[in-house]
């Protein structure tokens, strides 16, 4: 079972968001990623130079993460609106 972790940068981005959006994103991640057997089933792998990263689509918002199989951890490193998160 995978555990969910946030980097300091992701937590800072979440703190700047509206409280409803923040709760929506965190709730989705906790419900679908925390404790799941396969976090790849809920996301999509990125390509190119970001080939080791995964994205989770949460409405108009995206959470970018790295799946660390050796530690059984999904580390969310960036959260933002879909038009800004890939920059």
C-alpha cells in the first residue's frame, strides 16, 4: 500500500489556494492515492524529459508526482491549475 507525501513546495502552493479547492484536491488524493495498491491506475505518465513523473487530474487542477516504488511512496511535488502546472 502506497503512502502519500507532499513536498514543501507543493504544500506552499496548496496554502495559496482557495480553501474549497485545497480541500477538494487533498480529499481526492487521500481517497484515491493514499493506501492504494497501484497509484498508476489513477494517473497518467508524462513523456519526454518528464518521463519519470505522473499527473493526477482533479477537475481543472493537476497534481504532479513521482512514484517511488522502493519506498512505496507517492510524492506530490507540484499542484496547480491545468494551464499553469506544466510550466
